[in-house]
C-alpha cells in the first residue's frame, strides 16, 4: 500500500481542514457530508525562528510533551552574541558611573583632600619663612635680588597651589552639578535600554514553545539554516489533549449546517464511528485552505469552515488525519 504520510504532512503545514462537501445519498441520515481533518483544539503552531543562523542544538524529540516557554532549539548567533556581551558591559559601566555621581564623594576622598591642603599649608609657611629671611638680609647685600625674586615666586606658587586645593575640596564636598547628574542619569537610562536590547537579541537565538502541548513535527535539525528571514517553520507543536475536526462546507451545503448540529465522524474503510456536534462556524465564506485527495477537486471554490467537538472518546490524536463528517438532518 502506498503511504499517504507525505500528503498528510503537507496538509498539516498548509492549513487545517479540507472539506469537500458531497450531496447525501437517498435515504441518508445526513443533510451533507464533508471531508475534514483532525486538529488540536488550540490549533497546531508552526514555529519559526526570530534570528537567521545555523541550528546548533535540538532540545526536543517528536512526540515529546512540552511546557509553555520551554526551549526547543538553539541557534548559533555568532557575532551577534559578541555584540550582546559588549552592549551589556557598556550598560553596566554607565550605570555604575551614574550611581557614583549621584552618591557624591566618599569620606576617604574628602580625607585625602584635607591631607593635601595640610601639606600645601606647610609648604606655604616654609616658603614664607624663607622669603622673610631674604627680605631682612637684602639691604645688607647678603641676599641677591635674583634670590629674593626666586623666593617670592616660590611663596606665590605655594599660595596658588593652596588656593586650588581649597577650591577642589569645596567642589568635592558640594558634589556633582545638576547638569552632571542629569547627564549621568540619561546615560544610565540609555544603558538600561541597551541592556534590554541585548537581552532581546539573545532571546532570539533560542526558539521557545508559546504553548503547552506536544511536539508534533521537527522540520529542521542541527546544522541546518534557521531560515528566519524566509519564515521557514522549524517545529510544529500543538495541544493534543483535546482534538477537534476542522471541515469546510461548499456553498451548496453552507446554509444546511448550524451550531449544535449533531455529526458523525468516521475514517473511510474503518468500522469505528464517533459522535460530536458543531461548535463554531465561520461567519463568512472563504477560499479553500488545503487540497483534498481528489485530483478532480477544484481548489478555488468558496467554502465555510466548521469546527466540530467530540462527545466522549475522540479518534486517535493524529493531527492531520483525514476523516469524513456526516451532518445529521
């Protein structure tokens, strides 16, 4: 027997249900029959990556139960990770600088400034004493005018140095100016934004599941390109704890079906049948979302999508399984 698995896979990827309505046979208990497909109640998700790169780690297997937010695969982002680390480092540096400016001077810094002032005052006193001695001896020609001028310059230089240290000590005690604090705060906010951007870029290197459920298909593996820019699906996940049927009614039968209507579902060639009811119906007609197995079936027909819930035990939770749906009179 030739396998139809590739066809089922294609139909699972391209859309949900296929329904080719057909006129009921004479004395049939159904007002219409249609082809449908099994799907998860929450609908299966075709997950794509957010970053282009080579897949370097596959963290799940087909059929594995997963939680919402669980990591499914990793992508080798290469240079992007280096940029992320650089941004994070710059952000930490800017934040630390802002904290330092806002905190003001440390006690050790003020103590060091006081020590420098004391040393400068001592130097000034020494220079003043040397100048006073020279002034007393200059009239006796024991000190030359050149030596006197040099001692005067030494005293003036020591005084200027002391004045500069006092001014520095005063500014240190007052702390940073308002403009400096504002600039530091702005740099810190920019650093936080940069860090957030870096975290977002890092998150794009990992594919996570948005829902709890089961891994239905793995379409790419280690060493293959993620194809994010082309929107290539990598993994299909779905919650198969509750399954439904998605069917598409043709224009001829669209008005004969209503919400709550009883249905019977079966797989062609199998004796088992399952009961259910129509729970939702599309409000507008639309184009077919996938092809049926009938090569003569027209793909451009308008259809109405119908959702069917099972009463008790549903068919096997094989997403994409082709079934026939009979809508009761």
